[in-house]
C-alpha cells in the first residue's frame, strides 16, 4: 500500500540527529538485521556524522529518509565503491522503517531513491545488499524489485550466542 503522505528525500546535515536516533531505534528494534550493536552505534556518533558529510561531498554515498511531515519514519543508505576494480558496484545498507511507518510503501520508495542515485553514475553497473536470513519481508521486497540471491554467508552475525546467516543479493542496473 502506497501512502501519499510519505515523502522520500536525501538527508540534510541539519537532520542527522534524527537519522542517528532512528538508527538507534533500528538497532534496538531489530538487532539481528544489522551488524552494528547499540553500544557500537552510541560510541560512533562523531564518525556517523563525519562519514555522512564525507560521502555526500565526494558523491560516494547518501542517506535517504522517509518522512511523514516532520517525522522520520525510515532510512536507507547507499555507497559507491571507489576502488578501480570495484567502482562498478554500489551497496545499499541500513534499510529500516519504524513500526508505525511499515506497510505504507516507505521501504520500496527509499530503495527506488537509492537505486536512482546509483543509476545517476555512469560507472555503476550493479547494486548489492545483504539481508539476514529469516527477514522474509525484506527479502521478498528486494526480490520484487529485481534483486537476486547469489550467496549465503553462514554464521555471519553472532548475537547472544545465536548465529545468523547473511543473504547477499544483487541487481544489475
């Protein structure tokens, strides 16, 4: 279901506190979906802001947000590879939508924005992402958008002595 009240836009520096807070919510809400821990995120606040500015200014990455008025409901990050042998690949990371924003089309629209961003670069040919095995909603969304599962990284995350596999997906642009 598409909610016309939700707008998607690139993050602005003045909004980074909101993105940092939403990332913290994501890590608390769905810890198995992300490689970073809550404490790791809290400890990296300065790096979070610095990395955003560096990637944006160098046109190597961007964060997109899903907004309902002034409320940030979702986020998705995208980066381009800068090495000669891998600069044909982009990567989407950190896709998350708050519970009150789910089933409203926000994730799909943020993914569309991230893919459009990567498509704006002539040298980017593929986009990769990873999803934790068992996160069926995200996996099915990505498949419906043309991503194909190509590898399973077993026991990638270990959280409270439980292992989680990571599923790698790719889409040709």
